[in-house]
C-alpha cells in the first residue's frame, strides 16, 4: 500500500506543475484525486468545480455531498474508494472539458488506474464514460455493468449519471440511487 501511495503522490506532484493545457492558468489548485490506493471501486468524474478548485480535493461541493450520501446509502465508506476526474484543473466557469484538455490529463488518469488497479470503475458523467465506452449514451446505458479491456487488464465499468445532474433532475436522482444499488451488488 505504501508503494502505491508513493506513486499516487508522485502523480499529484506532476499534476500540480502540469502546463500541458491552459486549464492550469485559471486554477487555484490542481485536483489530482484522492482516496484509498487499494480501492476496489474507483469513481471517475468530469472535472473540478469551484469548491474542488478551492480545496484541491475532488467532489467536495454540492455534488460531493450528494456522492457522500450515495456512498452511505450502500454502506461504502469514502475512505475505501478512490475518486478522480478526467481533467485535473477546473475548466473556467465549470464548462465541459475540451477534448485537448482531456487528452492532456489522460496519462495521469491512466497511471492512477494502473496503480490502484480497482475491480470496478464507476464513471460519473458522460466524459468519464466516453473514455471507456466511446459512442455510447449515458441515458441508455447508465447502471449497466460492462466488462472492458483497458491497459492490458479487464475491468468492470459501471457508467452512472454525474451527481450534479441528479441534483437538477428528480428522475435522474432516482436512477442514480438505483445505479448505486447495482454497484453495491457488484462489490
């Protein structure tokens, strides 16, 4: 575990000084991701928002509070998972990450996945889903377990709506809660 933690800290240092895209220019903090290096479940969101940028931690704003509630719902402590994003600095005005920004951050995320080596990758939102399931629509496949090959290893990917979408839409909130129950059944 110490070896994995050390490698994740090295990635965090690289992310903190990264200038591969323009996102770093307006960011207060980098948000490399955090959590258990031995996590069985890795959550991957889209990008840091205002609160995440302020604190340098993923999912600490309203979406993060709701994610914590969802984790409590299935009795999965946040300390047992790893949480990251496809981009590691906040896009201005919380806009969607651009393809070149996602590509710039991709080596960091890929390395995190390799180090943590989770059994399950739960994607939160369409941008993280597209990394593993390009061309799919989240509205059609959310909550459906998919077996994928990634980096020479097999993973279970469960695409889910982003918690922010659930906070804006009661139907999506209900579906996201149901999808978390499906996740619980896989653990």
